[in-house]
């Protein structure tokens, strides 16, 4: 009787193995979702002598397409987001405009990942990003200076297949921008931790 049970268990294992391998396929297709989370903003002065930072919420929309390659995938994605980060430099700052507001961010890039278990995948991403900024003086003595700075974004995350066509993600990413506000400041960095809920088609 034990041999019968053993053979039955072995047979069930052979039957289940292909099914599990099939379920461990990386996601593919079109994806559209919404994001929300935390953003930390740091801005350096042009001479790198002082810096200013701020914390805020970030939210937006994202869309992309993934090509499934079995247990791995590659894809492209774009994102539009906004935040309320506003920094003010200390009194030692010698620039004319001592504050900076960060507004809209735009991103387009590539990502690649691998399925960890059925329904769960890890991925990395890299691409071009731009940041809308507004430089100001605390006293209001100068007009605000609007600018758009380009930079590089990289990061990674984990995505989980939810019931139906829904998909959730947890992601960290860092973006670096050069010569903020037309050279008024030095570099700016944003660190974001976001969650996403979307639909895969």
C-alpha cells in the first residue's frame, strides 16, 4: 500500500511540475496604473557648499508594455507624476533665489525582470526623466524662475499579480538632475518609494 501511495505521489509531482513551471511565467502585455508614495528632495548650491531638502507626497500615472520571455521579461514604460517638495536654503546660501519648488516629473525608460514565484516578479529600471522647478526668494524680491531639468532615473521593485487583471507594485527609485534652475543651483536628487495599482491587458 505504501508503494501505491509513493507512486501516486510521484505521479502527482510529475503532473504538477509542468503546471508550476507554466504558472511561473513572467508577465507580459500592456499595463496602466496609478502611483502614490513618498518623495525626498535634496538640492545642492551651485558651488556645492550647502544643500536644502524637503519631504513630500508624490502621485501620478504610469503606463507601459512588457514582453514576456518565459521566466523573464523586458519592457518600456512612461510616467507622469507630481509632488509638493519645497526647499529653502540656510542663511549661508549666497545665491539670489534661496528657495526651490519641485513640481511635475516626466519619465520614459526601460525595465527588465524575472519571475520569483508564480504571480510575483522582481525588476530593475533605468531611463530619462525631467523635473519642472520654480526658483524663488523667501522675501519675494525677485520674480520666480521656472525651469525644466533633465536627468537619469534608476531603481527597482517587486510586482504581484492580484485577482483578475489587477497588479500591484512596490518600488524604489532615485533620480538625479543637473544644473537646476538654469544653473542657479547645482544638482538635485529625488528618492521615491511608491506603491502602484494597475490593470494589465
